[in-house]
């Protein structure tokens, strides 16, 4: 459910939070059952690389189904390189990058700080956000940073592991790294680009 926002304004509707798909659910979304059973280690790694994303699992399942000669381990090896991962996670009309682009554009237009935060975290290998330090680096108050973090959580672009600890899901981190690699036309005043995890 990466990049899809909660709908807060629907009266009488009960919200159900959907987290990343677990290993059992992930296997049910993948095709080529015989190949999965034949190489459980590669299958487990494939599920990990898809980071619980239903879209990524559907794409990898479709890739395996359309290439009956491809071992699961071969697809896993291709997906291990973060620089190529989002290129490979596209099949037909499905694209993890395109889905993330829509989600990021929506949250960035609604909350400029959240957009800047995503780009900053794209330069951090672990994609972790420490609110106090990050707020200072972006030149905003800690309260404003908390709001941006929660906006990203609502958009399924950030995970809250426990109170005070936020991180980018793996595929969001890959996309944020792409954003960070594109030079900004005009840097925001007071925006210092440093590792948030430092």
C-alpha cells in the first residue's frame, strides 16, 4: 500500500490500516509455485527485496510467470542492486516507481517540509529520521517536523517503528535516493544536506 493516503473525511467509514504483506501472504501473490518451492532461500530473499509491497510482489510474480525458464535466484540477483531495483519493478501497467511518484507528489504538494524531508532521507543509507536533529537541518521546529513525519506515515511513505523512531520503507528509500541524486533548481534557504543518521 505504499504511497496511498488515508481518507480521513469519510463519515461512517471504519479505517483499516494495512501494513506490509507478511511472508505467507507474499508467497500467495507470487506466481511460479514450483520454482518457489524448489528454492525456498531465494524465495525468502525475493519477498524481503519486495519489502512487503503488494505491487512489487505482483510485478515479480508476473515476471516469473512470463519467463518460465528463469530461476527465482536469477531474479533475486537482479533485484539486489538498489540502482536497478525500481527499473526492474515495472511490468505492463504496473510500476513501483510510478506509484511512488504519485504518492510523493501528492504529499509534497500538501506539505513542503515532508517533501524536503524525503529528499534529505534519500541521502541516508538507513533512511532513519531523528526528529530533533532533522528539524534543525531543515530549519523548522521540532513540532513542524513531527507533523511532516506523520503526514508521511499517513501516506504510507514512512514507517513508525516505535514512538520517536521513523524510517523509510526499503522501496521508498530507493525512490528517495533517486530524488536526492537530482540537483535541486534552487536549494531551500537554510537547508543543509547532511546525513540525518549522523
